[in-house]
C-alpha cells in the first residue's frame, strides 16, 4: 500500500511548471497501411538518449519520475510474445510504457511517436491499448476509498485548511468532461455537452490531499451530473462508505442533497447570514476536487484535448 500511495503522489500530484499544450487531433484510420508504411525513424532513442536525461528531463518527457516508471514497468505485467520468430522485432514492455506515457503526456501524433521510438504507427496504437488495459487491472489497488479509521484525520485536515472550518468531510465530488470525437452511435447528440463539444463524463471523488478515492467514467457528456451519479455504484454505496452518514462528501448544486452528501444552499436572494456563511465555506472547501482535476489534466494533457475515438464501446466504464 505504501508503494501505491507513493505512485499516486508522484504520478499525479507532484508540482511542475510544464507549459500548456495545444489541442491536437489525429486520425487512426487505415490500420493496414500503418503496418506497411515505412518512415525515417530515430534509432535507439529509448535505449541510448533517454538514459542520459536528467531527473527533470525524464519527468518532463515521460510525465513521471524514473522511480514511478520502474514501478509501473514491474507492476503492470504487459504481454510480450516469447521469442522472436522472424519479421519485425517485438516491442519491449519498456518501450510500450514509454510510448503510452508520451502519448498521454504530450501533443505528439501517432506518426511522431512512431518516428521517435522507431516503431510503426500500428505498434503505437497496440502499445496504447495494452498499457491502458494493464492500468485498469492496477486501478483498484491505487484508487481506494479511505478506511474508517482514517475518517477523523481526513475530517480534521479538511476543516483546518483554508479560511473556513467545515467538520465531518471525507471527500469532494464533481464531474469533468473528457473531449472525444463525434461518436458513431444512434444518438451522437447525447455526447454533445453544454460546452458545445462531444465528451464523456468523468465523475470522481477526491480527498483533502487531491488523491482520487472513487472514479466513474463513460456517461454521455450531455447527461446531467445527478443522473450520472445515480448510474454509478457510488449512489447506492455512499451512505455506507461515509460511515452510515456520520461523515459526508461535498458536491455542488447540480447534485441532490442526501444523508451522506452535502450540497450548497441555492442563492434565492434571501439567504440568512448563517446560510450564506455555509454556502461560502462549502464553496471554499469544494474547490479541492476542481484542483484535483486541474492537476490531473495538466500532467496528462490528452484528457483535455480531443481523444481520437468514435467507438464509445472502447471507453472503459469504471463503476
């Protein structure tokens, strides 16, 4: 567990000063042609160039430290065919992981990644798929709800940070849009959100230190946040997860008020001073989940540019 916490800390929440990346879209059609097409590629980039990187250069390029990279490589258990039976040399696990991290952490196209790592564009797509599947297998061990014995300490930390006190809080809930191409479904408009682009909803809960404790992904972008919550496992489990209602999660006004989730008063223009104080304190604390989304998307810019997929069946719907 300690190793998993270290992974989360270094993978998502370490501070850096990386520049903002521009949006980038790329086509993955015509996979057979990607297999056949030859390009001028960089020789031994991962084998000879990357090992000479400083710690900062390595982190800036692959978005994680060397320690986290090695941890992922040892833990993910990627599939690599045994032996070499002619044809192209199989892509190593190390290269698959590096390609994936470069893909999610930069604006590089498939073509550019294929050149940089001396593989075909189709191999880039395969590496992305294999690492994604491996990360999903690892996910239940790193995104976990806090244990009951941790509630009091989390609540104390939440209440003490910032200008306002707010006791009894163990998490913060919100949703964030992940842009995608217009999907090939009978009703693609269901994915066209109020911000005027196609997306899927990523619902998440985080704790006071920005670690995610619950994630649900896959609802269409136009779906209301409250409905997305009701379709997730958290809706039925929330009361028990929050100590039978002894503790609470903070969420914005798009969500319903429940025995385990607190939402702000609606501003009708007639709030009492006590109600206004509650609303202000609530907003001050709830910004934690917005910061968590911001850190995640800055570290992995793919999540804020358009993900190149038209088949929503390929989106992994997490409970």
